C-alpha cells in the first residue's frame, strides 16, 4: 500500500477499488496520509481540504448567488444604437422560438435545472448530516453524486466568455449584474466541490443493518460500501443503488453509444451550427469555422480552448473508449494502469465540450437586431449536442473494472 501525505482514515477496513475492482484490506492510515489502490494507484479518498461545514457554507452561498444570476441580466450588447440584454432563461426561449426544442430543453436542463437541483440536494444532505438527521440521506446523496458530472456552471461561464468575445465584433458589450453573480456562484460551487471529501459524507451515513462478508465481496458503484456478493441485485444498505458486481451490460452499452457517437461526430462538424445574418445575407458557420473566426480576431487562447473542447475532446473520448473496448475484448494486459488513468481522465473532461452549445444559446438570445444583424441556430448544433451527451453517457456506462477482469481471466471464460 503506498501512502502519500494528506488524509486520515479511522480504522482498518475492507475496501473495493472502483477503478480496478480489487477488494483489499486498507490498514489504519496515519494522519496526513492518503492511501492508494495497490493495483491501479487510484487514491481511495481525495485529500480532505476542508470540512462538511465549509462545503455546506459554500454550497449555500452558491445557491443564493445563483438566484440573482438567473433573474438579473447576464450581458448587454449595443449594436446600431439598439441595446439588448439577456438572462439565463433567454437562450432557452430563443432556441425554442427558432423551433430547436431539443436544444432548448438540453440548455435548460444543463444551465438552469441541474445546478439548482444539485445545489438544493447538496444543502439538504450536508445540512442533514450537520443536524444529525441522517435517515434516507444515503439515497439523496446518491442522486447528488449522479448529477455531479452534469453540473456545468463553469462550462457555461466559459461559454459566456467565448460569446462575449464574438459579440465584440457586433457591437459594444458589457457584463450585467446577473453575469457577475453567475461568476461568483460558479466560484462558490467549484470551491464547495474542492472542499468536499465525498468519502467523509458516506462515512457519516451509516448503512442499515450491516451484514457479514463471506468469501466474495462486491463494492457498491456509488458509495463503495463493501457487501457480501450474495446481495447482488438487491439495494445497497447505504445509498439504495442496485448492487452489481460490474455495471450491467457495460461492453454492449458502451459499444452502442460509441458507434452512435462516431456517426454523429461527422454531421456535428460538417453541418453549420449557427449562422450570422447581416443585412439579410446569412453566413453559416461550423464549429471549425467558429474557431477560425476566433483566430482571425487574434483570440488565440480562446480558439485553443474551443478547438480542444469541441473537436479534440469528443474524438479523444471516442478513440479512448474504442481502444478500451478492443483491448478488453482481446483480454490484453498491456497498459492497464495507463488505460485506467485515461478512462478517469476521459470521464472528467467530457462536459467541457458543451462550451460551444452554451455559446450558441447566448448568441442566439442576444444578437437579434432585425435585418441588420441576427444569429440563428442551425441543425449542426443538434448533432453536436448529441455527440457531447452520447460520449458522456458512453464513459458513464463503461466499467473500467472489466478491463482488469478480462486481463486476469483465462481466455476460455466468458464472464465480464
Ligand atoms: Zn484499483
Ligand atoms: Zn451504496
């Protein structure tokens, strides 16, 4: 067991690695140390950089700041002497009015619904622990954990920055009170995530009726509780998730989503995602021409961010998952630790691809100056949003542990 500075665990306990599946005995970890998996080097608990109290305070602050962020103007742009302002919900409304209902719903869910629900649930769980009312909090914290990858406040904020710079070529742009509140809310929410040691929340939520563990143990996918393997398919006594040795049908589901991702990646990049209409003449632009426009305006850093997030990240995810599926099929032992780390990385970066989607929703809401200049969404944006969501779902459905299972099984076995 390799130990690094930072975290403290109370006593020896059985622990199942969520990345490689190895069930191992974790000895008492000295103060200021952090334990890693013996096999894949996954840290078992993130460094405790704060307490539940500070995470709770920051989450409350984030929610309180998000209210004005959603109700006050985010940005204003003045073009040809006409001022226009946008609010968080205006992008949703504008996409809906152009007949892009699916995009409108996606933007609504990511930019408004999920942040509010997530922060609300988080306050409920952390506040409940603080007050000693832990009954049924396990299930709530499971929902919180499931929502976390889909909370995209910081991605939305970068989308605002990209929209801001593109708007500068149209008129004079300013940030509204809502915009500053959004910046502060995002900072508080990000800090809360950094301050929160998820495992200490799970440790504060005791499982109902602890059972003894026989020869075979499985670990809960959500809360990582170790349970006797005979309890497979029954609800986890701590978080209520259905227990599985591995994520069900992980290979088939991931494969189906990866293939769909490849098929949608082509139209997402070839078909225009938006068009700028000047004096009645439409000028459609694809994701790549949007990047080109940023370069011609001398905005290299933003161009690199958008190119990486929108074009490189989805490809890295698709290629990475394809590699993992093939090597699992071949029962390869090569680069298991690297593949596991790559998977963890892929699973985390996927959300950043939504920058362009949010930028489109902001431009469509703000740039409506009648015949002079207007921006409208184009069908490529639907394909693009689908690629982002489908590749995120693909990595969520992939169970990294099957790579280790496949590598350690004899070729005759067909278990995965
Ligand atoms: Zn491991
Ligand atoms: Zn659980």
